[in-house]
């Protein structure tokens, strides 16, 4: 039977599986840096307007070139990227990079830094565009080009996939069709991974979060302290629940947002806070994937089948 997107309102229900995280951790925490700068809709790439999403710009979407917004994207790759890399590397903490392929082509120095860091890479598309606006053939070509590009810039093919905001109805099937991905993160529906069957094959979904995310700086929180407090509360709640029902927590970061100094201070406080706890597993996304595959292998059918 051909794979179709179906809604699932039940999930694991009242009895989620014990993920059995390494060393009995109550919580697995995965920090994600989204590398999008240079792949967004732009005049140079044919969209006819500048992108202003997740920036300080009030936006002139659809009204031509917005040089202020362009500069804010450039800040992310010129400055914010290096600040975030330093914050994690100084503390010896791992993270995952959601990388847009064209963006990394346009900054070989950043691509080399990611390659040498030991951080894992999840493909964030060929470009930072809305996949639900692409035709099936266009989307298939975007996936192909992204894999080919990242193999060259970062040195190995991506094993995970994540769209901008949300996938199309074709995305998961096309990702499975490509054949080299171990998982996708195109869902916000849970706090644990789950298995699906896509085109007759096992497919793992590792959910992401737009809640524990620095996108909150766009109109929801105004200071680094406010963001720190918000995400810390989520961490504390999940860790407390983890005494009986361990979960995972994704924390999303954008170089052009939290890469600015006042906001980065809030991130630094969060990293130092989390490092106090020896019952928390701060890890890369690929490590969660491999652990889940080994500990909770594909059961022969997907969760919602």
C-alpha cells in the first residue's frame, strides 16, 4: 500500500516506552543549530523578494529587496555561527546542525568547522524554502541536490532530514525513496521517537520542537533571561517526569537570533545550568537515533498502523 500522511491523536498514550537512555538518564537533551543563512528566498536566487523570517526586520515580504533583512541573515553566518560554536566547544558539549546545503556551499569555512567539530549534520533541505509549495518532482530534485552538496561540503552524506517549518504530503515518502536517511524530524507531535512503515520499509521519526526554540524571541520573549527561564522550566519539568517516564528534549537555535550577544548570554546560562545534572544525557541527534534503533527496533509495523 502506498504511504499516505495520516493524523494520529493517540501516539503512545498513557504508557510511553522507557527509552532506557544511557546510564539511566532521566532526559535526553539535543541542541540543534539551524544553518539557513544563504539559502533563504532572495533576489539573487530568483524569488523576487528578500526573506525576513526569524529576524529583527519588520519585513517587506513580496515588495522587492530588503537590505536590512539580508544583513541580518549575513550576521548569522558571519558572527552568530562562530559564537554558538564557541559556546558549545568551550564546554565540550555536543549538538546537531540542521544544515541547508546551499547555505553551507556559500560559507566553506563554516562547513569545514562543522566537519571538524564532531557535531552531526541533519539535512535542512537544499534551500530554506517551504516544501509544501514545491511540486513532487521539484521536491525530489531538492532532496537529491541537498545530499550531493552536503557530501562535498561537510564530507559525508546526511542521515537525517528536516524541512522548513513543515513538510509537504510527499516529503516523508520522498525521503524514504532516496534510501540513505535513517530518520526524519518533520514532526512536533511527541517527546519520544516512533516508528512508521513508509513504502513497506521501517522509518523512524524523531520529533523536533518549535516551543523550546529561540523562535520565541520573535514576539514571545524579549530578553536572554526570559528565554533561559522559559526553556529551563521545560527542562525541569521533563527531568522531574523522567524519574518515571524519561523523554527527549529538542532545543532549537538560529544563528541570526540567539547568536546576538544579549540572547547568547541566556543560552550560556542554560548550558551551564543543564551541565549541573549528572542524570541528563546531552547528546547528538544521531546518537538518539542509533540508541533507539538498538533499544527499540522496528516492531514490524508502525505506531499508527
